[in-house]
C-alpha cells in the first residue's frame, strides 16, 4: 500500500512541474511582449505544440525546455 501512495505522490509532483513550466512560459511571453505564434516561429515548432506545452500537457525533455527558454533570451537553471 505504501508504494502505491508514493507513486501517486511522484506523479502528482511531476504533473505540477509541467504546469509550473507552462506558467513560466506564459509569464515570459507576457513580459517580453511575445505571442505563442512568435515563439513557435522562433523555435521552428508548430503553434499547436506550443499550445500543448502551455496547457501543461507536454512531457518535455530538459533539452526542449532549454531550447524554448533560449528562444526567449533566457537560460534554464535547475535547482533542487
């Protein structure tokens, strides 16, 4: 029973991090006066993919997160 509870907690944390990154992107876009379309063009990604990410639904790699941030002149920093 304990293992199941821990697994659910990890999944909950992971989902929360996806949403947190989506909010970070949204805030950066606002701060920089960029649109999702402009971010899509800057990264060569489809706007539907950017929308998917910003909905907190995408399971991104660290490389993809760094790439998206770099396209906005930012750097990915990971802390624990």
